């Protein structure tokens, strides 16, 4: 071929063909490898889920575009967009674009591989280096057995630490993958991509636009209708003083409002979940914020960043120390992280007990009825917050009369014997890990002895000895954790050593988690309905 302008056109065309062919082959090989890897990962996760009988909500696998379309085409949503456009003097399409952007923020992209083969493994590893994690499986099995057929399920938690999201997911991973609402603090790279794939949906805290809240409500109601199991923290933020905060309606109100639709005939049951820790990693910053006048229960970006930095700063030393403690059979550096579950609380039963059409009432009376229901949930959560050694010791010390002399270790142990018995009678989970193995075995043998009708006086004497040993070990561990935190110190040695409080604020913070014990939810609901 004759050169054109000094360029051999044939050579250029031949080279171009090779380049195009090479790119095509590369893309073909790359896409084939990706498809093969994806299929292999899917099979791996499917096998993992089947072997463990994990229930995954089908709607979590719906495409994001499909979910967005469902929300946008909801008749109530269309009416809200039309009304907002008229009120703001904008076109329907402009307002709809706003809703579309909000849905891009809200709607997750759940990925079972990311959840179970990456997120779960990482979360479990980190948690087990910091704590010995204890799950009250008996209460979880009992709660799941009482869920009515076809009911939508919502797990409701107290909020003590930023670790709650991780711990709750790990505790429930063997049975369900929860969807959580997370705040704007998580909308930073790479957390946003991870949380989306874990099934979390983002919420703008403090955003006042009514249409945004209507959009969020429609999304929450849609996934409840489709059977997606959710996890909700009704307090709306971390407690700064250790006590449970009053519930914020928010997502609980969105879910309850589903019952206003006659077409929605299913029940919604809320399973109360109590979380507690021997050491809340953020306790120092939370108490400082409380002293500095930060609104209780309100999370700020600053507090989240401070907490994240605190955890990262301590991570190397925590990993090293806890690796040694794990190798020597001792509990984690920060003690126990424990979780317990209550019986399902039925929204339908509560509404029936009220004896009125709640959703025909004006706004404020209607919200008051829903607020009462949220308070019932908080009361049940309070009953389920586990007693860990540090919180048990803190509660026993905080209950002493003001001005009373510092108690001895022996006096503390005697107080714990009575408190542990009271907590057990009320159904509270008393968290006991590896160190309590022998005591747990003794309790099982005592229970078997009672069934065999052994002499009552012998059983009572043995039970008293086991309770004393149990209280002694609880006292030793609790004192160790609180002394490490700087909340107290021991003067002297042995059972006559005096327990001297060094930081009353820290002691009250940990004691406050066990403040409330109430009647079971059914009794509370009946009283509230009256």
C-alpha cells in the first residue's frame, strides 16, 4: 500500500487490528474470570448459609433500582412529591430528582459474601480480641420460638457503644442478617461502601425537610412489608450518663404507622435486646461530653471521630495484651461483652388493648400512643441488659447509703449474693464466661439434684456455697476491671480490704446500666393501655 503523508496506512491498520483484538481478548478473559470467581463466591456463601440454617430475607437481594422504583411509584409518595412541588414553586421532576438522590443515599446494596465472609469474620475477630463475648442463646431461642407465623420482626437495642452495631450483628449472624439505620458519620469512604454491602441504610440526622422524612418512612415501611428483619436503636444515640435515654419515635413511628393501612394485615413484633460491657471504650469521652453540656443521647460527628481515634490508638496494645490473655485462658482485656433477648412484644396486641382507632386520632394524641409503646419497648430492653462483673460491682457500690464508710471486699461479696439472686428472679442474664465454668457445672448439678428430690436442707446448703463462690468471683473480676479503669482502688488485702471509690462518675455510669427492672412487657402493655 502506498504511504499516505509519509505513513504506511496498511501497517497502521494491521497494528490497530492487533490492538483491538488484544483488548477484546483481554476483556473476554477478564469477564470470564470475574464470572467464574463470582459464581464460586456465590456457591461458597450459599453453602455457608445452608449449613448454618441462616435465614436471609429475599427482598434484601432486590436491585437498588427496583427498590427505588417501588418507593418512587408509591401513590402516597407521588402525592407527597406533587404537594412539595406546589408548596415550593418547583416542577414535579425537580422535586422527584431530590427524592431520587435521597434514595441513592438510603437504599443499601446487600452482599452476602461481604456480610458473612468478610464483615462477620473481621467483626468477630476484633471483638474477641477486646472482649470475651457472651450471648444468651437460651433467651434468643425462646424469643425466636415465640415469633408468630408471618409477623414482621424488628430487634430493638439499647445503645451503649459504637460497638453495638458490630456486636449485635455478630450475635445474630447465625440466624439472621439485620438491616440497620446508620447516621451520616458512616457516609465516608470506605465505610459507606462497606455498610451498604452489609445491608445498612443511611439516615440524615437532624435534617428537617418533611419530604425527606416521608421518603425515609416509605422506604422503612416498604422493607417491613417485604419481610426484611431490622435492627433499631430507639434511643437515637449513645447514653452519656450510662442510663437508658427516653425513646425517640423516628423509625418506630414509621413502622407502627403501617397498621393504619387496612391492607397490611400482618403483626409486627419487636424483640427487645439488652447489650452491656465491662468496659465501654468511649466512656471517658461520653462522660466528658456530659459534663461539657452536650445533649444527652445526641451523637455528633466529633464524638464519633474521637471514639474512632481512641479505638485506633489503643488497638495495637489491645491486640497484644488480649492475644496473651487468650493464650493463657483469661478473659479479654476489657472483660465481657454480653447480650440477652426478651420475648417478642406485639404491636397488634398493644393497639387492640388500647380499645380505640389510634390512627383516626389527631397527630399529637396518635404520637402519644406510639410513644407509650416505645416506652414499653425501653422497659423491656432495660430488663434484658445483662449484669457483667464490672456493672454488677458498680451497682452494688452505688446502692450504698451516701456517706457510708468504704465497704470491705467481704461486704461487697455479701451484697452481690443478694443482687445476683434478685436479678435472676427478674429474668436478667448474669454474664459469666470461662472463669465461671466450674460454678456453672455446680449449678447444673444442683438443678439435677432438685429434680432427684434430694434433701431440701442439703440442697440449700450447697446452693448457698455455690452462690458465695459465684459472688466472690464476680467481685474479683468486677474490682479488677473497675480498678483498671481508675474508678476505684483497694486498701489492704484479702477479704478485709477496703474498696475506695476514686471516680464516682465512672462508677455511676456503669451502675446506671442496671438501674431499671420492671414487670414483663405484657403487664406493662396492659397498664399502658388503660
